[in-house]
C-alpha cells in the first residue's frame, strides 16, 4: 500500500478530507495520512480508539512516536492523557488500550536505529519558552541530530519571515488556524512539506501546532539515509540561519535548535550539534561564540 508516498510533493489534508477506516482490531479506526507498506508499514496516521478497545500486543521494529490528541491512551506501562508526547524506540513493545476512548497522532517505522531514547512528555504540565520574535513560544519535545520535534504556539496576528525547510517540515494543527501564502489550515489539518520547500507562515487568529523538521528526505523508502547525504552535500544551499527559542544563556545551557516556527534546521549539521554538546560546560561567552558559529559559518559571520 502506498499513500502520499512521494516525499517530493507537498501534502495538505484538512478535516473531512480523509475517511476513518477500520483497523484489523475491532474498535480501532485510522485515518492514513501517509503510508508505505501493509499492516507493518512506514506510516503516519490518526488513530481512534473506541471506549474499552484493545490493540494486540506488538513490538516496534521501526520505532513509534505519538501525541495523544484527546482522551486517555494506556498500555501496561502507564496512562497517557491528552497532550502527552511519547517515543518508543526500535525494539520496544506494548499492549495498547483505552478505557474511555482516545485519539492519537502516530508515526511508525521512522526512527534512526541510533536514536534509542524512550520518553514521554506531559506537555500540559510544561512551560513554553519565548521565541525569538514576539508572539511565538516553543516547547521542545525531542531532538536527534538533524531531526527536531516541538509544540509551537502562535499568538493572534503573529507573522514569520519566508524560509526554507531543510529536511522537510511536518505540521499537525492542534488548535486555532495556521496560515501561509498557500492557504488556511484549521485545527486537525496535517501538512507535509518536502526538503527545500519554502513558505511564509502566519496566524491571524492564533494557533497551536505540533512540528517536526529535518526528518524528510528525498528517498521515501529510507528518508534518514537521504538526509545524511543531504547534510554533507547540500546544506549550503539553505542560507536562512536557524532561529532558536529565546532564553538566557548560562554556563550549562545548551542552545535550542528549534526555530520558533519549527520550520528549518538551516545549516546546523549533526556534527555541529555534537560538537556544541561537548562544550556547553564552558563559560557563557565561549558558548555564545559557539552558538553563533554554528548558525553562521565562518564565511558568512557578520563583521564589526
């Protein structure tokens, strides 16, 4: 099965565009947003559990990432209320169910084998960080080399500049109305923009979005391999420097790689992140220099 499997294409799915289809398990339905494969597939889906529904026990041969949109999702490890972000790495397993029903946004078989961190984040208990422009705030969720996930809140009337998506961008609109020059996207809309695409986002009424960047390559069967190739050969084609959430620098602070819009990983490469990680214990002035060096390669560092 192949659904929206051309990762060079921009895809937009708004509420009502895709039907719910039954899964092999009674009481569990899916909206397939993209998919390569059968029941075991590289897939991005909305999954809806009816009350008292159980999915069969299974392991994650390619990893599992999900965000609980409503209700309470459960497995033998715990209960995950609306707003909880979960990552189950390759080789993990569980038996999911929902007592009262729930809806989740889930991504399967999209993990780098080296990304072994298992985590859950109750986002409604966390504080957002201010973005670098007024009206944007960011809640980082996960990072691994060039891949980043975050929640981004837009206050009404916020506009961001035009930029490119290094490694693509994926957005799920959780609240309000997200917009760009291509259209308007109400809550429940899903957008997937390919590597190298551009847009100028804004929100007139305000919104909350889930954003992933840096994870979409041109090789749909193996996007991570494609991205590693792109990181070494084409990163200089993306001149827009990365923007980060604004917060005071301290001697132990790691720079946040998230742009306030969750839009681009810019020129920061996996090597840049690893290099900065080793040196964040140094003095704040040295850290500031490293942050600026990563964002602006030597040949483009501002003078004076």
